[in-house]
């Protein structure tokens, strides 16, 4: 999200610079950062107070200003799931998404069922779902770089 935010701000800043408005550039950057921070804090508040269903998550995300800011590709909820919890998590999501399973990416780019692990970091909810559905169930912990970042 941060990279996308900076890229969008950079593109907007270039257009404003062409128009000669350095002050306008700063206002644009500040506005973007405020909206992004507000959205992130809202999602954090939702997820820390209750564990919503996918439908509740989708509805909440639609209510945020991210619908109009254009600075996000997607927002996800990634729970920490132990190997004993995995069957329950997968079964719960299959009620809405019958093909749901924890996945990992093979070296050839094909998504396959995630091998056994002590801990998983699956993409459990994603907004918007449309266009990002391929990521649902992907275990971020299956990628060494992403797992490292998650465990910092």
C-alpha cells in the first residue's frame, strides 16, 4: 500500500509541478497520507474489536474512503493460523467460497494446496474481491521474504 501511495503521489505531484504549484503538491501528499492513515486505522479498529465475517468485512471496506482515493490495489486480512486451526478456517470459508483452501505458489507460478506447516498466514479476506480472487487463501508464510516481514 505504501509503494502504491507514493507512486500515485509522485504521478499527481508531477502534474502539479507542471502547473507550477509546489504548495499544491504538499497539500496533495498530506491529503493522501491522511486518507490512507485514516483507512488503515479504521480497518485496525474493526479487526481488533471483533472477528467479522467476510460479508461484514466487504461491507465495512466499501464504506471507507478508499473507494474514491485510488491508492490501494487491495486490502487484506491475514490471520495467524496454527496447523490445528487450519481445518476449521478452511471449512468456514468454504461455506461462501467452495474451492477455498490455503495455497502456495510453485516455482512455475502455479498456485497449489499449501503443504503442512506449523503456522500459516493466509489471505483470508480481501477487498476488493473482484480482480483479486486469485489471492484468497494464499499463505504469505509460504514465501520466505513475506514470512520474514510478517514475523518482524
